[in-house]
């Protein structure tokens, strides 16, 4: 480990390879004894240049490339892109396909929240809860695998619809798994609200007031735990959320405990939505005809990822490749809150605060802003490649 | 506030059978829809190249030996494939499918990842041709 | 057989040395297996600690820059030597301790602390900042649990009126179980043992998600193997001590097995029940509740003894 | 065979046995979508429980034998990957998980990636899939462990993995 002395400060580097982070990110915490007095972050270890690569590929290829921005919320990325492209093309996607998209999105939310519960418990040194949460998560993973054909990057979306249908066997499987998970969720809610050792690590830690949360532009469960009512599923219903409206879950305290509670309670909401969708699944086709060349135009598409608002901007120039795709992921919005709340806490709380926003580094690392050689903003592929080589070598 | 709320659960787990599947000891099957290795049937292929065009990671290549007689060979890279099944969705003649049982693909070397599909004589013809050209290149 | 020969044998083979190391590995396996079962997993195979140990011995030992190499290499040896020596004064496996003298309880407890001290020193020796924080936490935790643990073991000593482990054990065997009369002492001793071994929830000094592996982050190969083995050995010795004092003694190997494994079951369950305590919470817990309660119990004991009430 | 040689051979066998039965892993994400990462993490959880094969996820590279690496290796992560690899004590092994960790997969040709772990550090086992199922990861790791087995024992290769409950060896070959 290299000595990174800044004056007399004792700096604890966390990352890019660190057991608390399953993904690379670099943090430097200045500590005084066990208390953190300063925090800085360096992201970008996972920057792969996806947005630029999307401009070089066709819309169909982009669907799968963009799905791989994040492996945890892969479906919402593909869905947001597909919804945007379909809007540009003026195509109406069959109702059944939209309902299946929402179904998968909600199942993904369950898997993501359970995953987070496990990881957060692991950060708190509560390995048994980690094991139990992940054991129960496997139920959803099995169903997603059965329904979509893969456990993580489901690839169930195609432009103009979905690939796979829900049959009776899968429907019954999902319904019985939801019943099982609901009984487990009761236990988890009880655990995060009553278990003394866990509350000792969560209550009053990383408090973010409502105003701060609004000022820092947080989204998703992080914002909702601070009392902000932000949910794209309600504000701008997309896909089938108009037919199956979601209910918002908020907490007022804004500390880690509230974030635990919001996420666990959102599981109930997902169970309810999934049951609703399965009981009144509209019939009809799965896909509709989709042109390969998308008419000229630009659009935005917003969806609610498990971590918050996901924003896509797509610009088309009439060819079969997009002119520009811009993605803004929820984690980048929430990151400012970590740096704002970390100072003053104990070093042991830092991994907890960090995981409290459910950070997704592979989602974060997607911004690049470079001035070109003649002062222009736009940089072409080759230039960017050379810049990258020069910068890092 | 309580302490040790999980006590009931851990005791139940202790007496219950573990949730573990004994995978390498007992082989298990993936669900029917699982997307494993890609397979190609040369008989139905028309050589439209749509699958190649739509592949997000250049994992497949349709090598045309003789367009009129429909002699094609497909090169498939298991290590490049993203297992998204877009090629299967794009194919109008259903000559592609992803086998749900071929997912144990790990290997110590990279060479076995590249496979050639097609009629036996076409594949051997292509490979012989490639070997000859690579020999030419190496002697240059 | 000459007296010297006997000493060497008992030091190297039985009940010290090899036997204790083997027991340490077996107990480590049982502990891991139990925790795994509590977490609804299968858990490791029976030879796992042995395989881990041999593998670590066979691995390259990286000696980082900017350290005292002699200290780096010899601290693990001192640590395990301390742990093994303490086994000689404890009725391991239900047989008579190899040596005993008046006051060996105090010596044993300090021998048991050598491992923790060495871990702290080893962490402070390395220029890695995770190691340094780990070392600080290790030593902080040492000061927090050591006094209550010591006081908890003094309870039976006062009851028996001796500082000799063998005598206390005989007293415990011939009297009803002391955990009934000194429940606080029993609890504090058991939980203090968990603190000593840095088992969850007292694993802040080596909290993986915060400071990688704490003081031992830079150790690889032999050093790490010895530290790990030392901890397993301490697990057995600690369990034996608690069983001998509070569970009515370990008069024969069968009783020894039953009692220590019973304690291990409780420890494994406690490990999987709680979230990790922050280091400040650990210190607070020990000094605010542990130490005070044990002191109170000791005072009551001394008072009863003074007034001649039979305990 | 004279005695010292026999001893030596036995010692080597013992080392190999220990190495095969106690591979501690460290995980490095060099820019993947973290799909593989959660699948690797999932192999430790009750459903798959790699501890039954002796595999533990370690935090410090100093304690690890196997570097499980995911992702196409971005330029930023490259240095860190090399450093992590160098921090590991010998003998060490590298497992590249996921299609993008082998060739770059979907990210092949992106301006910021090195297209595969083996462009940076030597790789022992490749596990394709996007992401591979946890079972496929276990299969890949068992391939690695099999390759460590000395050749003379190659005939009972499948016996590496014994059933932790019944103690029996598999009836059917691994991956057949």
C-alpha cells in the first residue's frame, strides 16, 4: 500500500480493490482516530465508453450493449432504451409486452432490493442476514431464469416488444414464490426495525434532511427515505404502470434505518404489482414490427430503476444507428449524498453509509467531457481512444 | 428493541437440510429457456446475414463458400458471445437455437472457444483453406 | 523416564504441542461448520482447517518493505508459543494439567493475551494503514475485554479459595455447577472469550468490509498460518477453562468433549445472531455493563465468603 | 526409490492436496457490468456455498491464491489489476469470468478497454457466459483445481470433489 501522506493527516484509502466494494471506486477518508474528518471520491474505474460505442452500433446491438451498463438493473436500462426508440419510431408496443416488461422490472426490483439488503447486512458484519437474504433472492433469480433465459442480463426486451411469454407454469411459480417471499419480508422488516445490534449500526447514521436530499438531487429509495416523494412510476407512468399504478413508500427520518425500511417495504409493493399484473395479464401479441431505420428526431425516456430515476436521451439522424445516446443513472445523483453525510461519522460507519445509497459504480462511470484539439466539444472515436491511451499510460 | 431476533430462524436452519445444491457432485439442469451455447443448422439457412448484423459482440460470422449452392460455414466464438439470443430472434428460418444444456463452457485454453458449424465437408474444406493461408502468412 | 523427558513430551506432543494444535483445527472446523449450518449452508469439509494450514505454510511469504523483518517473522512464532504454553496449565482433554503451581491462573491468562498483543504489534509493524487501524482496534479491544474476562475467571477462584487452576477445577468438580451461582461470571467469561478470539460480533479489529483483514492484512504464508492456528488453539483452551470453571469441571475426556462442544454450540449461535459492534460500542459494552456486573458479583462473593456463607 | 526421495514426493503430494482443497479467492472487478460480480458473490451464499469446496473470499490479496477477475479491463483499472496480481504471493492463479473478461465481449472495441484480462495478466481458466451461471463458475473453478492435480492421478480426476455430506465421489463425470 503506498504512503499517501497529506500533511499530518491519516488517510484511509478504500478501493478500487476492497472487500466492501464489489466494484471498483476509489475513496479517500481522512480520519482522526476513528472519526472521519474528510472524504473524497474518485470514480471512473469502470468507464468503458459505452455511450460513444452506442453511436457506432445499430439500435439492435445497442439494446444489448446498454443492457450491460449495469448487471443488477440490466432490464430497466434495456427497457428505457427500447421505450425511447419505440417512441421515436412511433410504434405502439402490444399491451401484453408492456405488462411483461413491467413484470420483469418489478421482479428485478425485488432481486435488487434483496441483494442490497444482503450486502448492507454484510457491511454491518451481519453475515447471517446476508446469507438469508441471498438465499431468498435465489427464488426470484430462478424465476427470472425460467422466464427470460438468464439470471442477470435477461435480454427479454427486443425493440418492439419482448421475446418470451409468461405461461401457466411460470405464472404459478411466480405466485407461489411471491407468497414465500412475503412471509420472509415480514421477518426482514421486523429485523431491521427491532434487532438491537443492527439498529445500533443504522439508527441516526448518515442522516440526510429532506432539504439536503432535495438540494443534492437524490433519487429513488435514498430520496424517499428522506421524505421526498419521487417516483417516476407515479410522476410519469411508462409501459404498463398506468394500468398497474404503484404506491409510494416514504420515511421521514432520512437515516440508514429509514433506507432499510423503505427498501424492505418496497418489496411489498412489488409483490402487489406482480400479483396484479399476473391476475389481469392482457392477451395479444408479444412483438410488433419495428423499422430498422429510426426516423430523425430526439426523445427522452425516464424509468424508475431499483435505485431511482434512470434517464435516457436518444437522438436519431434517420439511419439505423443513433446519433447520440446519453444515459444518466440514479447512482450518480445519489453519490453526492455520501460525501455530504460521511464527515463526522466513525470509520466503521463509512461502508454502511456508502452502501446505504445502493451504489452502482458501473452505472456511475459513464461521463466524459473532453475538449477537442480545436476547442470543439465533440470528440470522435479515434481521438477519444488516443486520449484514453495517453491519459492512462 | 430486541436482541437476537433471528434465533428462531437459525435454529430452524440448523435442523433443516441446507439450501445448498451439490453442484459439481450432482449435475443439474438449467431451465428450458436458458440461453447456453449457440447451435446452427446449415440446411435451413438462406445466407441473409441478419444474425451477423444484429450480433452485439461480433461473436458469429457466416462464411460464404458458395452462395449459389448455399454452402455456408458459421464461425461462432463462445467467448465473445453475450448469450442475448438476438440472432435467434432475428433469424426468419429458425436455423439458430441456444441450447439450454450447454452452459459448462469453462476451459483452460482459449482455442476451444471458437467452433465452426456447417456440413462436415464444408468445415473441413474451410479449415484446410485457412491452414494453407496461415501457413503462407507464417512463411512470409 | 526422566523428568526432563516427560516435560519435553508433554510440551511437544501431549497435552501441549501437537495434540492442542490438532484439537484447535478440529474445533475450528466444528465452529465453521456450525455457523454454516446456522446459515443454512453445508459448510466446510472436515479437513478444511488442515488443508488451509498446510497450504498457507507452502505459500510464498511476502515480506513488505519498510518493516522490521525480524519482528515480522518472529511475532507469529511468539504468538503461537504463548498459546501453546498456556495449554500446559489447563486441564486439556480432561486430563490433569501437565504443570501447576499456585497462581498459574494469572500466568495462563497473560499467556493467552500474548497472541493478541503479538497481533497488535504485527499490525503496527507494517506500513499498511489498514494494518495500523487494525492494530489500534485490536489493542483497544484487548483493553476492553481483558479486565472483565479476568474478573469473570476470578469468581470461581475466590469461591475455591485458590489461584491454582487444578485446585479450582477440583473444587468445581466436587461442587454443583458454578454457572448456576455465578451466572453473570459465566456469561461474561463466555462472551469475553468471543471478544478475545475476535469472533463476530466482536470482529471489528479484522472487519473485512472496513479494514480488509485488520492487523494481519500484510501477512501471507507462514506467519498468517501461525496466527490462525494460534487463534484456534486459544479457542480450545478458552473453552476448556470456561468449562472447567463454570460447568462443573472436566474430569474425564468424555465430559471434556461434551462440555466444550456444548459451549462451542452456544458460541457459534451467538456468532451468527448479531451484527458487528463498532469498536466504540464494544468498549462501551464491556466497561459499562460487563466489568461493572462482574465486579458487583465479585463483591457479593467476597462478602459472602467473609461472612462464612458456604458457596 | 530411496527414503529422502519418497519423503520429498510425499511432501509435494501433500502440498498439492492442500492447494487443491483450500483455494482462497480474491475478487477484482476491472470494469464489468457487475453481473458477473454478483454471480461470484452468489456462489458463496447458501444456494451454492463454495465453502464446501474450501473456497473462501478473502479481502487482502496477500491471503489469496486465486484472483477471480471480471470485466474487459478498463484503462483505469489496468494498473490496479496488475498491482493486485503482483501483491498476491506465489503460487497464484487467475480466473477470467464472463465473456467480456475473455475477449471484451459486448465492449470489444470500446475506446477505453483492453479487451480481456489475458491482455494484462496471465489467465489460467476462462469462464465464458454473460454472465455465467454460478454453477458454471463453480465448474470453471473445478477445472482449475483439476488442472493442478498431478498427471499420475489424472484417471480419478473427478474424485477431486467429494460430497461433503455422504463423502462419496461423483458417479458421473463433471461436465459430461
